[in-house]
C-alpha cells in the first residue's frame, strides 16, 4: 500500500493501516455512536465526542450517495453505516469506488451510524480518496456542469435518518434509495426508520438514484408504497 504512504499524513496512515489487520481478520468494526438524537460521546480528549476521536470501519459499498445536484458525497455500506466525505474529497469518489467494492474508511463517528470520513480506500483496486500529504495541494478542479434541477414529489418509508454536525436530522434515505435533504426546521417530528415520509423538492435523478432538497415535508403521511413522481 505504498500509494497510501505517499499521500496520507503520518497520523492518518497510522490510524488507517496500523492495526487494521485486526479489522481485516475477524474483529468487527468499532461501534459508532447511538442512533438517538442528541447522543454524544464522553467529553475530553480521545472520547467519541471529541474531534480527535477516529474510527476505522470496513464494509461493502451498497450505494453511492449523491447531493440534489447529482454529485457524490458519500457511500452507504452493507453494514448500514453512512460514510460522508467533505466536498473536496467527494469529488473524487466516483473515480475511486463502485457498488459492491469493499472499502475501508477512517473518520469521526457521528450519530445515526454516520462516519465523517477523512480517508477512504478501495480494498479491491487499491485506489484511495484522502487528504493530501506533504505535497502541495493540487489546484481545485473546475466545477462540473450541472443539469437543471427538477421538481419531484417523493413518498415512501424511511430506511435511514441523516444528521448534521449539530445532531439535527437533516435528511433521510428511503427504502427505494431516494435521498431527501431538508432544513431541520421543516420537520416537526422525531424521525426514525420504518416511518412513512413524504416531501416535495428540487433535485436530480442520476445514475446513482434520486436526491432532492425538500421545499415542504410531511413527516408522517398515511403509509403508501414507495413511489416518486414528477409534476
């Protein structure tokens, strides 16, 4: 894995590669924080609630997650964990992994079985998405051309709830794979997997699926089969 040694800072390299044989052997991934909103790890250096807490996880890519513009921003693993990447790393995600690839990720755990990753390695190809090491950072790539956003109405059942940095629910993944992002103030109920959900918003239907930014949310509609429609 010399390609990783050339790019990852020493601290990240040690956390990602040092001792991962235990992860690859048989040990289960380190547990993430509770699903309950507001859950937090113990305060203090090194605790799960600390910025310095890092976790290494491994799993098979179940789906690529996208923004309402159709741009990748993370992956969902077969373990149920959502791995989110910052924009400057997520831009390289589509060139690094595809569905069913096995990956290993390093980052800070958050509620809702979310990992905010600093590095992700494709264990099949050896390619990596990571922070630059000692080399000067490459100039930012020009922004990709974006297709016009369209309006969609989404109805279905919640499969996973997404949370923002302040532990507020700010999105859901439905059982059909559709992703709905929303401002926390649009939802007046606590969301959980298995609940019906409906929203209208603008977004994109891409090869990886449908993602919208909600304009209006009905958090507890009458249960109906999962459908998406375009007015």
